[in-house]
């Protein structure tokens, strides 16, 4: 009996020792921006630091910027889905039409502010769009701050100034917006913008202030058209942080709980608030570089809204044709944004 007890205690001690000395699980986190961006240094790093803390370093990260693990930005979601990587930070809109329900937040003049809208995006995803992301474990959904129009040679003061310009667009809804306003939209991921601008492939790009310096907009463009911040944003873009479902399911229950604790509405709000907060230094760098910033005031902005109003109706019609309640989905998104906007 004593021998059995001793053996049992010894076995327990050995299991404990093995657990204490077990190699940490290192998650491969992949994104398309460079290692100096806030997405790398703060947004993703904070999440990695938090899961390391909460798991007592049993969960750790290796963050790979600038598509270091291969592929292109539009392939990031599938890399996470297929297990090429464990976690990605990417835009659903980089694969046009694949995640149509989430496009509602990319409609013109929808967003109030990034923190509130990111909370709304998460709630809307949980209620209405889990089917679009069923092949991954979604950690967060968020948006960026108000989008602006940056141009290399022509200052934009009115909608007439936009006519004929070749402008980079990130998503299907933004492409529609620019076309309605008379531009020639050119779809491309943000890392492709510097080369396209320098070669004259495009005349400008729509992006938020925060990412502009990281792709040399301060050097490659001269003018910024910024919409009146008292009004809803010209546009925003939805981001997703997908995790490989099999990797998540392979974790023991306590480590799944760590992932769950660091996922969801509050993580989404943190990402949106942090990214939008970086608009201020981004704008300052552009101004320091000699940019002329033109604020599009309410009277002119009303004509921009009128030109793009039909995009909402087109989205509702498209969703209804797909068998969904388009009007209901649009109202949900609007009501959720209103709920969180202070």
C-alpha cells in the first residue's frame, strides 16, 4: 500500500514537472504592414503580451510583419483558415464579395468613431454574420478611423475635382463610392500603394491618416481631403483577426479560456480605438511634410452624400437577392453604432 502511494506521488510529481517544463505553444501571427506600424508594435503585440501573461507564458506569439511568411494580403484569411499560420490580421474586403454581410459597415457615411463602430461590428458579427466566418475562430472585428482622400498633384475641394482621378480603393463598397463621385477606382491592398503612386498608376488613394506615413504618402502625395469630423466618416474598412480553428480546438481548456478572455467586443474596441488614435501623429507627419489639408465642409459634403445614397439601396437589394433581410441587416448595423456612440 505504501509502495503504491509512493509511486502515485512520484508519478504526480513527474507530471507536474513535465507540465512546468513543457515547451510553450508559439502562435504564428501574420500581417501585411511593416514592423514599425502601430498594428505590429501595439495592437497585435498587446494581444500577444496579454495571452502570455494570462497563460503564465504557456501561450506565446511570433509576429511576422510584411507578409514574411509568404503570400499576398488577400490570402491572409485563408492562411489562417488552412493552418499555414495560426492568427492573421487582415481585411475581409480584400476578397471582394466573399463576406457580404460585413460590408454594411463599409457603406459611405456609416461610421461615427472607430471605438464605437468596432463594438457595433463585433455585436453585428455575433448576431448576423457568424456563418461567413464559420471556418475560423474569430478573435476580433474592428474598423479604422475616418478615411481621407490623398492625391499627388490635384487638390480636392469639391466633388467636381474628383472626376476622372484614378484613386486606390480598399474594398468593394469604397470602389462603388469613388465611382459614384466620378473617380476611376483602382482596387489594391495598401502595400501596393507606394509603387502605384510613384509610377503614376494611380493619382491618389483613400486611406486613414494613421497608415499614410508607413506607405510614404507624406512623400508621394501633396494634398489631403478630409471630411468634416462632425459628420459621419466618408468611409471605413472592416478588419478581422481570424485564428485557425483546429489550432484553437487543440488547446487544453484552460488555454482556450485564455484566448476567449482576450477576444470579443472589448478586444475589438481596443483595436479600433488604438488604430484611430494613431491618426493624430499620422496627420502631423503629413503636415510637417508639406501636405495641404482641405476640410470638406457640410454643405459640400451633402452633395457627396447625395451622390452615394444609392449604394445603401444597392447593398440592401443585393443582400435580399442572396436570401437575407437586407433592410433588417442595415438597420441592425445603424442601431448598433448608435448604441455605442456617445
